[in-house]
């Protein structure tokens, strides 16, 4: 992998990631836009009723919202059109979000552009490009984890207007949290209690149980297994675990990295075929990595969670009264049925 670091016109960091043998030289390309700095002052407020930290980021009301394709800020800058990426072409690019949810003492937000092709998707990438994205995620995890005060690095992709995506160009995001989010705190507590009760690691046991209960396995390789969890919250939800427990992306071996792109692309394509629709399936893809210093954080294991809000070709799973009001999920599809549908989606 070749990495080129530069700055945008308003001082934000931009990093190009290219294949190791790429002849491209991109770090000298200037950002010609007359950009002023966006005043980003997110505030973290603790909810005394739940203990959860809530981010107040009112400046994001002014962020770019569903621009036409010919005004997409994530496309390469060419034909007189200037965007967030000054180069006329790129492989993978990462830059600081202009309208971040987290900034300064509250953390950091970055955008990851997977491809210069506006109408593509992650599932359309070659295995080599998917591996380059994995390498970029890994590098950003290492770099952001080293920043003062950063507790957890969260790499994710939102795909589809149904999810709430406001920019159609294939991209993901990286959040660097200064405090573990509620989901991480819950998993940490569960893993700590499991260790105390059994002497074993919770996530190793979850993987072993899923591999033994083959009805919930979707696909597997030598180093990874993809399965539907026993108590899935979403109609179609798959967890992808490396067979060897590691805390984060930086600890994967070369063999594990090499196998990941093929399995992950296969999963995404199964999701797209699931409903027999010409429209791509909306999804959220989320890497869970262990926090840096939180008590019990060493019990957490790296894994990816992939799920869709679609429950049939014509119906979405809405987070209504029970889910949004009481955080009590109700799933309309049995996990074993979901796994079978995904296995058959070839």
C-alpha cells in the first residue's frame, strides 16, 4: 500500500491510499476551492437518566444533502468541477469530515471514499480494491488510536437512502470516540460477566456456538465465519468473525487479511440478491473494535456486523415505539430462516 498525505484548502487532512505498485503521485495536487473553515464545536452531554453520552452537533444542519450526481463532492475533481478530493482520479481516499459529528475534544470524524466511480457500490469492488480499503481502515485505526484521548475507533458504512445516506457516492466513515459508545459499554459488561461466570471469553463462545449450530452459518473460510446471531435484532443480520480473537484490525495476520475481501464481497452480493430486486439492498456495515482503556475492554473481540432495514422486497423494518421508545427489539424474521435465505442467495 502507498499512502500520500496532504491538506485541503481549509486545513483538513486528506490521505490517498494506492496499491503499492501504483505510479500515481497525488500529494502535490492542490485544493483550488476558496474554502473557509467550518466552525465545528460538537458538545458531549451525559444523559443523567441513562448514563449515555449524547453528541450535540447543531452545525451539521448545514451539511450537503442529496446533491445531484454532477455536483457530488466525493467524485474526483475533473472537467472544471472541484470537490473534496482534488485529484482527477484516485483509488481510496480518506479525509476529515467538513461537517463532523465529533471534533476537537469530542473526537474526530473521517470520510472514506471506496472508489471514484459514483454509481458503483462496495460489492462492485475487485478483491484487490476491497483489500486496499481494509488496509486503509487498519491504518486509520492505528493512527487515530494514537491520538490523545481517543478511546475507540469505529469504521462503518451506511448504504442507501433508506438508511439515511445523504451522499450517494460509495463511501464509509470513521469515528474516533473519546468515550465508549453505549453498545460497546453493554458488550463490555456482558463479556465481563461471562468471564466471571464461566472463565471463558464471550465472543469466542459466540463464534464456537454459531459454528456448531450450522443452521445459522451463512458462509465460512479458513480464517473467518459469517453467521446470523442467535438473538438477531434485524431481519437480516450477519456477524463476520475472524477465527482467532483479536482486539482490532491492526492485529490481523496477513492470511486473515488476504481471505477477508472475498468473503466480505460475497456477503454483500448475497444481500443484494436477497430480495430479487434490481435496486441494491440498503445496509449498515459496522466494525466493532475493542476500546483502549475501558474496564473490561480487553474482553471485546474484533468483528463486523452487517444488517439491512429491509425485511421483504416491499417492506422496511422501522424502529418504532418499542425499539425507539424502550430499546426493545422485535425481529420479524427467525435467525435460522434469515441464514437459510442468505445461503440460498447465490
